[in-house]
């Protein structure tokens, strides 16, 4: 799985609507409203680099209210949450 972190500048008047539209896109796992120079951060999780282009360039960038994006590709994941989830696969509650 390839993870891309997308920083999004959005039309301030439409931030909630933009976030909801982006969150509904296939390949987008999470969208966060944040403080600072950017308005939203989206996590894109897909199987191929080509799919990142499809999600970000072909769909996310075309959401009404998206003004600018900056995409970063993750090399490795260092997350206690992800490790716990992996070890919990198949475990009963």
C-alpha cells in the first residue's frame, strides 16, 4: 500500500463541504481540518503510484473549492497504531 499525504488549500467559505467531498473519494482514507497555512490534510492510500495521480490530479484537485495542493509520498510508516492493528488481524474481540 502506498500512502500519500496531501496538503490542501481550500476556499475558506467551503472548507467543510470540500472536506466531505474529498473524504468521499475512493482512495482517500482520512481528511483533517488543520490550522496554519493549509486548510486540510488528506491521506490517500492506494496500491500504485498511478492511482495517486488518479485520486489527486484527476479527482481531488477538481473538487470545487480546492485552490492548491501539495502531495508528499510516504516511504515508511512508524506508527504504534498500525502495528497494533496488524497484530490484531484475526484476533477475536
